[in-house]
C-alpha cells in the first residue's frame, strides 16, 4: 500500500491560492477555444459550461469553494496526473471514498476526463467493506478524505491499492498535474461503478455508462426542474450515491453545489433562505427528521425550490405534514442503483392536485413513468399483469445498468430481454400510477395469503403516538409466517399498548393482516442511507423467540 497521509490542510483560501497558476493556464488554453471536439464523456460537458460561466460558483463547501473555471482546471490537472504520474490507462477503476467535501466532484469528473471508471464508495462503511469493494473491482488507486484514509490502518491485512489522502502531498501533486489531453471514448463506456447497499450479502457493482448517467440527467431536466447558473443544489446526503448523481446534473448546467458534511436539520432549514432556487435530494427518513425540527414550518423558506425524495417508503401522513409545513415543493422519485434514480416519479403538480378524488391514493404511489422510461408489473414468467394485481416491477430504458461487475449469474437474473427485474413488488392502477408494495424478500405469506408490510405500516403511522415502525414476517408453525410490528414511540407521547394498535388496524385493514405481536423498541436498525434493516429485525426477533422458548 502506498499512502499519502501528510497533514497539509486545505481550506478555501489555500485551495484558491494553489490554483492561481492553473487558472491562468486554463484561461490561456480554453477561454479562447470555447468548444472542444470531444468524445461522448460527461466531463467535457462540464468544460463547455466552465467556458460559458467561468466565474460562477461551482462548489461551496465547508472546506473550500471553487468557481467553474477553478473546478475545470482541477479536473484537467487531476486527470493528467492520474494518467502520467500514476500510470493509469483507459478503463482503470479509481475509488473515491470521501465524506462529503469539496474534493468529490473534481475527482469524479477528473476520472471521466482521463477515460477512467469512478467507483464512489460510501464513507460510512467499515474499512474492510471498503477494501472488499476496491478488490472486487480491481481498483488501481483510491482517493480518500483524511478521515477515511486514517481508518485504513484498522485493516492492515486487507487489500489496498495506492491510497491518496486529500490532505496529503500526493493530492497536492494531483492538482499540479499537466492538463490531460482529450481521451477517446464512447457513450457505452463505464463511468460510475455503483455498489448496492448490500443489506443481504455482499454488495454488487452496477456498471453505469456515460449514456446511462446522461439519460438520468436529461430525465431530471425533463421531469423535475430545468437547471441553470442561478440555481443551487444542497448536498447533505452522501455524494457517493443519490445526491452525487443529482449533483452531476447540476454541475453540467452551471449551478452552485452547496456541500454539507452531513445532515443537520438547522443547517438545511437555514439554506432555504441563504441560497436561491434550492433543491435537495433526501431519503424519507431525512425528510421526517426535518419535519420534526421545531423550527420547520416557522422559518423563512423563500429560497426553497424542490425536495426530491426517494430511496425508501415515504408514508402519506409524513408527506402531508411536509406539504403543510414546507409547501408544494415535493417531487417523489422511484429508482434504484441499477436504474439510477429513474423509473417513475410523482411530480409537484400531482402533489398539489388536492381536488382529485384519488389524491391520497396517488400520494401513496410512486407516480408515472419517467420521460423515456417504460415499466411493467409482471408475474414470475414475465407476463404483464392487469391493473390492480401485484407482481414484480420491470423497467426498460437507456438508464439501466450495463450489468453487474463481473457477475454473470446475477446479470442473468437481473436483465432479461433488455428489461431490468427490480426485485420490487408493486401494482399499477387504471390510470397508470405505480404503487410499491415491498421488496419481494419482505413480502409476508401467512396461511397462503400475501401480506405487504407497507400497507400495515401506513395504518400504524396514522397514530399520533408512533414515531416510526417496521413490519416483518416471523416463522409460525401453523400459518407459515405471522405478522410482527416493531414500533418506536414518539417522545413524550402516552404509553402505547397492543390492544389500542390492534383496534386501529381492525378499523382500517383486513383482520388477517393485523400484527399478531407488537415489539416496542427505542429505535429501528438502519443502514447508512436510512433504510430500515428488516433482515436484522427478523434475526433479532428469531433470537428473542428462541431465548423465550
């Protein structure tokens, strides 16, 4: 392992100072040549916008800020250094393991300008998990934020390629690289190796091409918002996943990308008045935390434009609370890493269409197909099911992955005749709106009848004393599975009891669907993206039942 762990700190002033010569060189080379004949590569779209708006803010972060000229100069320099100093060649994989910081987008776009494949990695993973991903994709090099680079020592016997810490001398060397020349490339070349969250077994690397990411970006412009230099994207979710994907689209249109190290509700609420035309991507758990902040609904949100939410179920009760407190700024998206952020969507107009007789039903859906996307609900043999029947969701578009990295068995199961089989269960109504039920692995089969946990969770969350809940299936000798609800009580609320919740369920859903047991807990286990880990709940419940037997 070669590591650059020096402790040179890079704040806004030092980043800008180090770029002075590079910016002059960039201006001499590029402002006189506003266009580049280039391959289909996302980084050259960045170059075009940098030539158009060189002085506009591109990155505004707690650890540094960059204009578009500065960002493009860094991208050219880092790309050149990766190729010449570090001897990488076209198609090589470069890991990017960073907490949210100013260096993320320069490194991401530099990998593309060098003709390489970026592998953004969740910063909250254990070092051994990061090492496994780097080894799985045979990464040649990994650029890390200092905190991640320091944690490498926790797994000295693991696989590590060359490591470059963003506060070290080797990263400073990247910024001084000779600008890269144009690299050959095609739309189908791998751009982003997107590793799934791995809640059941090892993660799989979805290969996303430049075409796939550009399609997702165009769908954002078509379905969510047209973007320009007067707009702002606030990043509080991990840039290694959904926030970063939407950040790409904002970079390509010259918007300001405001980067926070993490999700702090007060900081987010303040951004809605500090910046103009603010958009943010948030998982539903983040939205719920924002709504539970006492300041939410009582502060200036004049700069808020869009809250795009997705990645997990958003319950109707929470959504209505959000609209009441923050206004009609919500866009719901449904996608997954294998079809990044782009399968269906519920747009702002439909969130505001309160006079529609099916308004609440539509709020509980994930909307209509995104522009250029097809989806169907099918049975196990791939036959399309009629409206109202539940089956697996399959999708087809230029957005879907090329396949999983070196995993032909998983590819054969996931992509069939050009359709991506998502593993999600859902139903389409007569108007074409898609409603998710659950992941196929979370469906409960009790007495031969399918039960979908989300339906029960929606009912339980109407109770004012419940903060959050999760429903699972537990083994049962007679019925196959029984329904078990894990419930977290709202702080300060009156104590809950099972008979009260039973009656709530009986008043709203069929008797056979109601939970047979309620487990009252302080919190629910979640992964690093806020998704509830039902696998862990099932294991915990099995252990509890065995201990009590």
